[in-house]
C-alpha cells in the first residue's frame, strides 16, 4: 500500500483499530522509502508498541537520527534538531503571536 492510500484508509476508518492499522501502513512506507533510496542506514520499517500502551508507533526519532547521521555539510549537521516551532512551543498565546514565534525560533537556533 502506498502512502496516499494508507492515509486515505486511515481517514475513512470506522474505528481506532482500523485507523491504527492504516497509520502503521503509512509509517512503514515512510521508513521504507529512505531505505530504498539508500540515503540513511537501513531501518526496520515495522511499527512497535508504544511502551506498555496498546498503540503502535514507528519511533520517528530513530528515522531522524539515521538521516541526520548522513548529513555531510558540517554547518547543517550542527544545527539544532528541533523541527518546527510548534514542536517545541506549547503555548496558544505564542502560536497566535508571529513576532513571538520568530523570537522563540531565533532563540532556539541562537540566531
């Protein structure tokens, strides 16, 4: 199953179990593609239990680590691994204030 089909199936799912199964298919595609391209160390694309909870996840941090490990440009490799601002800012006040978001981002990147 491809990524679009898996995501479509997740959206159309009638219960959480079917939704999780479709999302797991999507997760597997997202790991399989970099494996096929050889742009990172190959990873097992199988979803895993989320600690002792009844949910399966891909543990995307291991995927990001494998990709970051292949960055050859030293300047890029030294940038903080923080992602988008909403991944490290959990404030509705900040999210609604673009100048504040820019300041937070600059601080996170030490710009």
